DNA sequence: AGGAGTCTGTTTCCCAGCGAACAGAAAAAG
DNA sequence: CTTTTTCTGTTCGCTGGGAAACAGACTCCT
C-alpha cells in the first residue's frame, strides 16, 4: 500500500473507522480526542490501564527495558492499530511500557467502557485479534533485526516505519531518542545519520529529521521493514475484503 | 512455580487439561497422539496449516529467518502452550516456521475441526488468547535479549527454558542447533558450553547436553529467563484461580 | 543579552563475537 | 573393520559498535 493510500486513514484511526455505527455510538460518551506529546505517559509496565488508545497522527511504541536501564522498542503503533488489547481479556495491568514517540492526536476510550465491547462476539473483537496477530509478526521480525542487523539497518527500518505513521515528512525526535528506540548509542546513530544526510536522503536539524528521498531509503533498508509492512498491509487489505464480503459492497 | 510442580503437567498438555469434558469429547475424533523428532515438519511459514499442536514432552520453536539464511528462534512452546493459534481466527496460513527442537510427544488436532471450537465464545477460547498474550511477553523479552545480552547469557536462558519443557535433565540437541536457536555461531557456543562444563553446571556429550546444577545456572542467567518464566507462571496460576472461582473448587 | 540546559559531531580505546579454517573424536554406514 | 559423515574443540585475524569524553551549536529562560 502506498503512502498516499495510507494517508486516507490519517484523519481517523483504521480500527475505529471499521466500527459499525451502533458500536461507535455506545462508545461515544467514553471517547475523547487528545493531543499527546513524548512527555505524556501512556502505560507503565505493571500498572493499571485507565484508557485504551487509538493513535491518529501520533506514534506510540512498546518499550522493553532491562534492570540495567537499557531500553529497546519492541513494537510501534500508529493509525493502523491500538494499545490496550489486554483489556479485551479483562486484564487491567499493562504488560509493557508504552510511550509517545512522535507527537500527535489520539482517540482514547476509558478502559472499563471499552471492555464491555467484549462481552459478546463482535466484528471489532475479531478485528482487534487480527491486529494483535499482526503485531506478533512485527515483534518477531524485530527480534531478528535486533540480532543480525547493523545500527544503520535498524535505524533505517525505524525511520521508515515512523514515516509511515506520521503526517508529513518531518519526524520530531532527537538522536538520543532514536538511539534508544533501536537499542544503540547516540554516537553510532549520529554518524549514520550524518552519512544519510551527506547522501541527500534526509535532512537533520536539531530535534528533527526530515525524510527527503523515501524510495532510496527503502532500497537501503533491511528486509525487516518490508516483512513488517507486508504484514500490516495484509491485515488492512484482508479485513477490508472480508468486510466487503460481509456487506456485499 | 517449581520444576516439580511443572512435572504435574508433563503427562498432559496444560491447555488441553483445562478443557471441559464436552469440548474434549467433541474434539476427540480429530485428536491424535504423535511422537515428533527434529526431522518432522510442524509449520513452514506461509504454508497451509493442517494440524494444531499441543506439545507434551516435545519442545517446539517459532523460527524467524532472514533472506541470507540467518535463523533465530523467536519463541518456544512446550507443555504449557500450543501452536496454530491463527486457526482460531480463520487464518489457515502459518505466519512463522515452527520446528521440533526437542523430540517428544504431542497431541495434534486437525485444523478445521479445531476451528469449530471458535464459533462460539468458550472457556478454551479465552484461555488460548491469554496464552497468546503470554507468548507476546516472551517475544518482547527475546527482542531485548537479542539486542543486549551476550552469547553466554542467551544460551543460558535457552537451556533453562528448554529444561523447563523437557522430561528429565537431558537435552537432545547438537551445539550447531543450539547456536542456531540463539542466533550465534557454533564456535562461540562451543567455548561457552566448555566453560559451563568446567564449572560443573552441565555435562556435554555428542548430541546431548545434561543439566547438572540448575540452581547455579539460574543464578548466572540473564533476567530475561525470569521475566519470561514469570509471565508463563502468571498465565497458569491466573487461569487456575479463575477456574477455581468459576467452579467454586 | 547572557547563561543554563540540551542536542549534535567527533575522536579514542577496546572487546565480544563473526568468519574462516582445520584437526580430532564419535557415530553411522558399508 | 574401514570409510564416511557428523559433531566438537580451538585458533586467529578483523570489525561493528559500546563506553567515555569533550567541544561546538542551538534554544530557552530570565
């Protein structure tokens, strides 16, 4: 799916956009739009979940940490997904830390209200499970990427994934944060970013990275980007066709 | 949960053991016991799923590969779990390769029969989703482990996880395979194993590794082992108490 | 405007582990 | 028993990137 096609969903969250009107209506009172920045907390691991979140232009990340304080991102969530799935099963405790990586809008729904949606079998339920399985692929591929690929490759992948989920070509983030996302040190990231800029693929400014030549970045990214993207594309296209089958549209 | 307590489930698969009698009965005709060895194929990524598998003494692994042929395990499945979850959602295509890592017994059920279980909300369905979320934790922690931990730490973790899932203290596997599991080269594994043997924690024989001092191995393993194990323990204990609550037992 | 705080570019040292290669030992095949 | 195959132990050079440190640049605050 092209970035252009993706933009179709940028004014709304893909999952919410699939909800039948009656389900939307019942959630409406507990639903609110919010603008989130990296300072805002989404979930802290092992703490109670108050809201489930459906990003629109914001990008969230699942973060895993070690007791030594090392951090690495194990998954990203943008307009195509949501966080708070455990709520579906009646778990109120977040298994991972989730942070805002790129500022933007989200829709959030109070957890206890959202959970009621799962008291019967529904379209949204099936959709969310499918989403979760897709996220599983993302996680597995991140595993591979972390094991075998260089800082350059991992960073390239991350930038492309972020670019897919943000509005426009500018990513508002520092090199420090970027390094944290891919589990590398800042100096390594700084050098690699410098090379990309010399090659004209990106522009670096303080606290901001602008993607200039996305196509070339895709060429030089590791296969992990493609694998993950295909999984998400499949999730979206698959669901659309199943809905079309349902409604005869 | 102690290894001793775990052994309680070794004669049966934990998930199957939770099934109410009527569900067992309806699955019975499609269910069969089989002995699997590492030569047997479970799933190949992107191919059709014929059976879902519930290991008993066998240990299976989800394997991710790169196009260059590098391989790394992204998850293990033993007596506590199952493979074939996508079937629950009507996906018939395996997202990952799954292999037999340690030979042993499994129960398998023809996929199309198993799927019927999911046409209505049931206990087993909730159980399986919970299992899948636990597997998610395992995957995320593997991500961290792959990024930050040494060959020695990763190998230690793997040996402990395998030990939790096998019958007895002997693991029937070559160093080559072990290296593949943790995404390292055999020489590195060979050296680390040699050190463990010198320290008296294991015994190495051709094609076989015997765990001699499990407690000491746990001490020297990275925290990833503990995190994953706690997630699985929680899965099992949580479900048991919810069932007890249900049945008043 | 000036100073504090934050972000970025770069350098130096160092090592875990990859890649490659080979020899010996155990098992399997004949 | 001999040959072949499959494992295991070990060695060595090389490199990506971690750890630490510092200077310069930008931003924001007062």
